[in-house]
C-alpha cells in the first residue's frame, strides 16, 4: 500500500529531526523531495520502498530531469541532485533499520551540476544598501541593525531571524549563533554592527515590543519575531532605494562578507569557522571568486594584457 511508503518517510523524517537535528527548512526540503519520490513509486506500482529496485530510482531522476514544474520551467541539475541525495539517505535509513539488505540508490549516477560561483556585492553596493536603511525612525534603526548584522557577521538568514536578545554581547562585540545541525558558534560583530544593534535595542525595539513579545532580537511591526520573508523584503526595499537594479538576497550579503574578508587577507580556515561551514571545500569556493576578480583586474590594468579596444 502507498501508506507503507508514507510511514517509512515519516519515520525517516523523525530520525533526521531527533538524530541529526536538522533545521525545519532542511526537513521541509526533504519532505518535498520524498513526497515526489513517493508519488513516483506509487505510479510505477511500488508499494514498499524497501522493495524498490534501482531502476525505480533511476526513473525518478530521469523524470525530474525531463519534467516541467511550471510552464516552460524545468528542474535545474542542482535540484535534481538534491532530490537524489534525499532519496539516497532515505534508502540508507531503510538499510540501517533492517528493512532491506541494500540501497536501491547506491548505484544511481548523480546529475552533473555545473559549478556556479557565489555572487557577492561590491563593497560600494553594500555600503549603499546600509546607508539606504537610514537610522532616524524605528523601522530605519531596526533595518540598519539587521543589515549590519547580516553583513558584519556573515550570518545565514535563518540564523539571523533565530537570534534572541541574550545572544548578542555588545561589550564583547560578538553574537552567539545556532547554525545547521544546532551547532553553536561565537562570531565577532564589527563596530558598525555593534553600534547599529545598540541603537536598535535602546531606541527601536522597545517601541516594537508588545505584551506577548518573547526574547526575539529582531521584531516585525506586530511585535513578533521577524521572518525570513520579512527580512528579504526589507533588503529588497533598501536595495531599490540605493539604486541597485539587480536582485539582491540576504544570502548575497553572506557571500559578500566571505569574499571581502578573504580579500582583506583572512585565512580561509578562519573564514570557515566564521561562516560555520562543516567542510573547508565549501569555504574554498570563495577563494575562486577572489581569484576571478584578480584576473579581471589584471587583464583590465596590465598594459601587456589588455584586450585591444
């Protein structure tokens, strides 16, 4: 029965929650990917994921690769690879639980994902965005503190909105962050971020807080914890006021933090710790960004390297 697969997926998600401590957003991604896989198994007549043969997984990957999820829009290779990774972990879980002797996904080839470099903002654009937040009224003080913290500490958007007031130590100039897998790290805050958060806490947050307001650091207009969507909208409006035409996301401020710190001479392993990356290779992609920028500067500036106009 299809319910057998649903129950297996439910137990797997419980395992990820309890044993792995994955964030709600990551769990939701697994739930979506495995929901598609469950529907695929049902359509090909597989009622128990433990009985799924390798062609079932191969067919799922091929189906995603060739399917439009919206008119004229197909799943990117990165999305297909992520779905396959979820299915692989699911089948390994079934092996671990003793429901099957081998994983149906172990031999399935991962789609080749083209390497895309992060898209950092220039220091000038970051400065324009920060200045566009203003610091005169309550919302301006809050927005400035949010942007200074995102860029000053290189936080993920989920880490920023999860901050509580007690997580910030303005005397030490640092913030305690809960990252992926509930791993905690202490990240320095620059003097601009410290000043912006201090101004927000004394002159803005008390005006936003209401009776039911909890410990959240950044609040929306209703006195509740600011959401990821709310933060993205604040940044979008600030970028528009700054005259920046391209799409700007909160994660681009994190990319900018990493790139600018490396360009300033920081060791890549230090940046790894600041960003909370589990493996060094994730951080090293930012060195490729700075190398690419060095090449651009070289070819535009060196008299024996310039292209003919």
